[in-house]
């Protein structure tokens, strides 16, 4: 990874109070290389600059981790499923930086899940990969009510998906959605949720919605 990119990653992680060591940096560096290589073949992220991958993908993902570290004890193991993960966001950066989560990545695109299996093996990160839609998984006994945390990024209409995603949660589970501040204002007023605003100097206009399953109606 180029020095200026590494510095941006370290600086952003510091703002989020997340520690990145040299081993983690090596994994992020290889992840970046593979993202760029595969993006030319299967359009994982669209036309995106290297620095935007650091900020809009890696650090945006770590902002979710910032929220989770306020909700879950550091030593506690927990299960997390990342729905519609695409190229692995936010799940893979979170797993790199906090290894005690049992990670499941789900996406309905076979090409993207092919990349996920490749990159997980390449960087040595253990996780389960599922090629399926959220609506289908939420009705399957193997996944319904099985996870401590559910997250999904790039959710255009959270109100429409909240109930579907909540079916994957344990009774004590939490739903964590990284979204734009505009999307926060569009979330149904009948839902009870907390909002963490990502520091403006890091990612302007970004927030994270946090909801307990017990509060989802």
C-alpha cells in the first residue's frame, strides 16, 4: 500500500479510536490490491480511486466497528452477518480490525461471492460466505434468529428492510446500519433507534443507525 494511503487509513482509524497494527495493515494492503484487480473484471465497486477505497469503504466500514465496540465487551465473542456485502463491506474490514467476531458474509451475486471466497483465503481471514437474498435467508431455520449482530450497507430504504433483517437476529441482538444522514431522516418515525454520526472530517454526511431487536416494530 502506498505511504499516503496507509497514512490515511491510520489517521482515520485513530479518529475512530481503532488500533491498526502492521499485520492488519498488510491485510488491508492485499485487500486493496485484489479489489483493484478484480474490479476491472466484475465491477465490484464501480470506477473508484485508491484513496476513496480507503475512506469510503475501509474507514466507512470501521465506523460500524466503532459503534459495536461501544455495545459489545472487547473480550466477548459474537456472531455477525453482513447482508448484501458486495466486495466485503463492512464485514471484512471489521473482521481484520476485531478478530473476535464470527463473521458471515451474504450476497445474492455469484460473482461477488466468488471474490469473497478468494479474498478471505488470500488474506487469511476466516468467515462463512453465503450466496442468497436476505428475504430468503430470513425464512430459513439455519439463519433465522441466529445472529448477535446484523449489518447491511448502502441501504436505500431502511424502513422496508428493517423487519426482514431483524428476523436474522437473536432476541438480544442488534441491527447496525451505516447510512447517509439523509437516509436517517427517511427512517420510519415509529422505529426506536439511536444514531451515531461519523466525524465530519472523516466521512461527511455519514451516520450509523443502531436498533435493538426488542425495539423493532
